[in-house]
């Protein structure tokens, strides 16, 4: 689709490898408008599915499970390999869909698709990775465990990575032999809708189903008795609700929530490299990443570093090309971000770069009707400023000067989230000091977006994650299988003439 002249698509669920209109009575059927943040134009209508649709999708997934799970890991890997080839052949089309519905730049869209394909590549190796164990635990007694799929699993995903986040779970889940019902974000349903159609040319019916909708369709998905496990990625409040509900239902659940990531700039950091990395981190995907830099804690004033960050931020232009930044997802999001800037100003903070006054972004917003907002840098003087504590989820960097490295560490470690933290330094000893003391789940040294890549798993701690395992990598194998333990004892062979 051409982002400049989008056409409107009325979406349907994807069940049994077919597009299926919601089963809700036509008179009661409801659709939500999907608009592109690039211009605010209507691009699609997404159905608000209900319990009846969930039942249909789960029942299709349940029917597919016996045959799919009884295939070998090697057999399923062949399907995944063809899925990878198909998606790679459609990379440009999928990237354009991501740009259209999310607003991120084309380069960022390609990046997220390639990262999603990495998880698929990892899953293609499941025959080598998901092997069990076997040990003679006492003379003649053998314990063995093997990886067994759970059944129907559900994945509920957020808007900020229309392709990559669904691919945190989908390849490993189905590669391990589960069947999946996925609920895309109602704000960005087009990319996964297309992925489901492509998957339908490869996988048997019921292996992957899509149920569209908003928060109303989530309770029936969690409560369906055939659903064995749930993954969720989104805001902390909802992650906690989903996790509590699954716990009550005794279902396996991994729910990833929001974040507030701190970057500490030590006095010995490389000023230019640090400034560039911090700006990339807080403006990439317009700050709509759970791994984005949110607060920069400088040890001392570090005037040169701050000046370089300001200069690089001011130079950024709105757009979809390299070194440009896209809009935020919608007007509600833009209003929320603007409110944080106003409240910071009212609390006595200095707005070093004011996104509200950036002519290129303001003109773009007015001319296009899209949700464009210029990147903003705020220097705070009070630790209590609300922008230093809430997840803003936009292109806003808060800077706070700390009297010592210890004071900076204390600020990061006392925040309720635990997704990511980073130290910028040119000393290995300083880096080691921080990596051993930061409490976050994912830590960077001179990298402001420290995303672990396969075979490593992804996941924070505390208010950034509810659940026991991590997502992707070997954490994904652990989550999407249970270990079947078999203990075997055979006596000595009874005397058989043919043995000797
Ligand atoms: P969101 O919580 O609004 O929505 C996520 C999903 O939950 C969507 O599919 C939505 O339809 C559904 N949902 C929304 N409200 C619900 C409710 N009350 N009950 C049940 N389901 C509900 O999140 P979002 O705005 O789409 O995504 C942004 C958030 O996701 C940010 O907080 C970001 O940090 C977080 N995120 C976290 C990670 C991570 O790895 N920790 C990764 C990506 C995004």
C-alpha cells in the first residue's frame, strides 16, 4: 500500500486458514477505525471480536493440535524454513505496512522485521536446541526428560512493534508443537493480518489463528478452558491484570510490561559516541520502545555532552527516511507527551530542545494531519518531577545531574521498573562496577538499547515483567513446553539363547 494514498480495508479474523468475518450478529458487529499516524487518514476497520469468535479460533487451534504436535521437531522446522523464505520474499511489502500503520521510518520497519526473522531462524534450529536429557541416576535406573508442547497458546501484543513482538513468541511456540491464537494490537492490525495470510499458504489450518479486537476480547481468550498458556506484552497495568487472571486460572503466563530506563554517563565517557547513542536511543521509533532511553543521569554537569545531545536532537527532521523520525501512534499519545513537557516546565525544568516549537514537525503535523511531535530534551532540577518517573513513550529525554556515580545508581535501582539500564564509560572497571550493581534485567555498556539477541532471551524484572521465564531464546523453549519426565528400570535380560 502507498502511505500517501491509503485505501480502506475492512479486516476479518483469520481462522482455519481463512478470512472469517466476526460471528457476532451483523446488527451488533462493531468495527474500530484504524488511522495512519502519518496523516491521520483512515486506512482500515478492525472488527471488535467477541467470545463467540474466540471460541471458533480456539476450537480450530485445538483441532489442529494433535496432528501438529505429533510431527517431529525436524518436520516442523521444515515448515518454519518455508515460512522464513516467504516472509523474507515479502519483506518490502511488510515493511511498508509497518510504516503505514505505525508511522516508524522504513529503515526501522525493515530492522524490526529482520529482528523478528532472527527469532524465526532460532526456531528453525529447535531440533538442535530442544533436545531432552537422559541420565542413569542409579544402577539400571534411567531418568529422561523430553520437551512436550502445551496445547493452544495465546499471544496478546502491543502497538509499538507490529511485526517483531508477535515474532517473539510465534516461531518458538509453533516450532515446539503448540498451536497459537494471536490478538494483534487494534492500533496496528494490518501487518499481522498479512502475515497470517502468508502463514496460511504454509501451515495446516488451525496452527496460527488471528482474532482481532480491543481489550474486550482479552478475557474470553484468557478464560477459555482449552488455552494452556498466555503471553502478553503491553503496559504494566494490563500486564499485571493479565498475569493475575492467569494465575487464578492456573495457566502459565508471561506478561511483559512498561519501562523507565536510565542511562548513566560517567565523566570518562566518550562524549561524541555517547551523545549519538543517547539520541538514537530516545528518538528511535519516536521513543516508542520499551528499551528506549528515557532518563540520562550525568555524573557532574557534563556540559559538553549535553550540548552535543542538544545539537544532534535539533538536527533531526520529520519523515520516513534515514536519520529522520516518524510521528507517534495517535493524537491521544501526542497529547499525553505534550502534557509531560508542560508539567516539567511548570515544575521548574528547563526545556533545552522544545518539540512543541520545532517548526518542521509542527508544519508537518498541520499539513498532513498526522501525529508529529518534535524530539524534546528536558533538564530537570528536582528528582520528584513526574517526567522522571512515568513512562512517557515518546521522543523525550529527561536529563538529571547527579553529584556522584553512587547517586545515579541509587536513582536507577529505586525505580519500580526493571527493564534496561546502561553505563557509558571508557573504563572496563567502571563498566564492571555498574553491570554488577544495576538491578535491571537488561544492561548495556555504551549501548543505550541493550536488546539481547538469540540465543539469549529478552526480559526485564519487577514492574517490567510478571511471570517466571524470559521471552525469545531458550526462555521461549522453556515457556512453550513442559518437561515430560520418564524414569525407567529394566532388570537384567532374562536368559535368552540368542544373546550369547
Ligand atoms: P496496551 O497495554 O495498551 O495494549 C497491549 C495489548 O493489550 C493490546 O493488544 C490491547 O488491545 C490489549 N489491552 C489494552 N488494554 C487492556 C485491558 N485493560 N485488558 C486487557 N487487554 C488490554 O499497550 P500498548 O500501548 O499497545 O503498548 C505500549 C506498552 O507496551 C508500553 O508500556 C511499552 O513499554 C510496553 N512494551 C513492553 C515491552 C517489554 O518487553 N517489556 C515490549 C514492547 C512494549
